[in-house]
């Protein structure tokens, strides 16, 4: 309650520019925020997650604030957080946090948070796992990051993959651990989309609404418990990315090339040495045969 009061206070003192009818923009609104683009994308997101028009009438308030004002507003994001969705009606974004994920594209961050808002508006009364929330937000906002594959491969090789249930506590994670959690979440949802098709998302969410339980819905739709789904995803990650890091990391790649070159040089040197030894042995044998033949001729 205190946080909501402080957010209302921030809205009052920062009464900034308003965006399209679907959004109310407040605070230190940066240039380049395309509300028409965001509105169009949000309607697509709402349709994908099964958000009904009746539950999507209220505008979403987007508050742009400075990190120095976090204590005054009551907002608390992790040090790596680029934004946050508070329920289905409010989004907060720091405009000066340079260490946040994807901080260079504010529209992309907004799309990510709008997915959270749409899911909360449609299913706020259900416990939808954090990994699904984050994976959906990344998949539907179009976030593409080559580093994800490297992160997953490195996590596999160092045995630090995170169980999907543990991602629920991601706000307590360090930046490095949060990066792995986001990558796993994105991989999980992409795997579901690729394996079962895009229509699986509304089917899974509709089953969650009917059963009022995400785990039961997973079993109904996939025939898998959440633990079995976790194991399947880990197996697929291992299959795809176990050795990816060795080829994606340029330092390791060049070290590997250098080692192969040194190995090739050593093998060639050994081969040449054996060849020279064989030739010398053949020459020595030929000389002995010639000597023997000369001695035999002289004796006769």
C-alpha cells in the first residue's frame, strides 16, 4: 500500500506528457518512445495470451524515473533491472541505469514489461511461474541476444544451470545468475513454441485458467509434470549447447586453433624424422650391400 501511495505521489509531482490513449506516460519521458508502435504490439500480445477486451480497457501508466528517486518513490528494482511491471496497470523504468539489461532500447524494454502487464491482467489471480513470465516477455517482445547461447553453454559446462522453480526468486539473484535465469526462461518458451507451435501458448494459459493451476495445465497439455518438463528442457539445452561455448568464445577458439597448429607441426616433425631415419637406414643398407658385393668380386 505504501508503495502504491508513493507511486501516486510521483505521478502527481511528475505529471508529464501523455502518450496514446492506451498509455499514460509520466516522469522523465525519454525521446523516441513510440506509443503507436507500442499500442499495436500490445494488442498483438494481448491476443496471444488470451487477454479479453473487457479486461484490457484501463490504460497502463508508465513511470520514467531516475535511480536517485527510488527511495522517494518506493520503487525497488534489482541493480540489473531495466524495468518492472507492478500488477497489470503500472510499469516503472529507470532512465539512467546504465547497467541494466537491454538498456539501450527503451521501446524493447517497454514491450518486455507490457507482456508482464498483459499476463497479469489476464491471469493475475493464478500463480504463473516466473520462468514462463520472463520467457514469454522475451519471446513476444522479440528480444534476440547471441550471448544467451554462450551463457547457456558456459552454464552447462560449469554445472550452474538453474532449476526452473528456483527462477521464482530471480530478483535476489546476482547479475550473472540473473543472466542465466533469463536465458533459460527464453530457451524454455522458445522450445515450447518451436516444438508445439504458437497456438500452444493460449492453449496452456486457457488450461491454467480452467484448472486454476499452471502445473496441472502443463500435464494436461504436454503430458508432463513441471519436473519432467524441467528435465526435458535441460536435456535439450545440453544437446544444443554443450560444446557451443568452445566455438563461440573467440579466445578459446584461437587457443584451439593454435593448439591444433602446434599439434600439426609436432606430428609433421615426427613424421619427417621417421622418414629421414628410414631413408638413412635404407642408404646404410644399400652401402653395406654394395660393400659386400665389392668384397665378393675381389675374392673371386
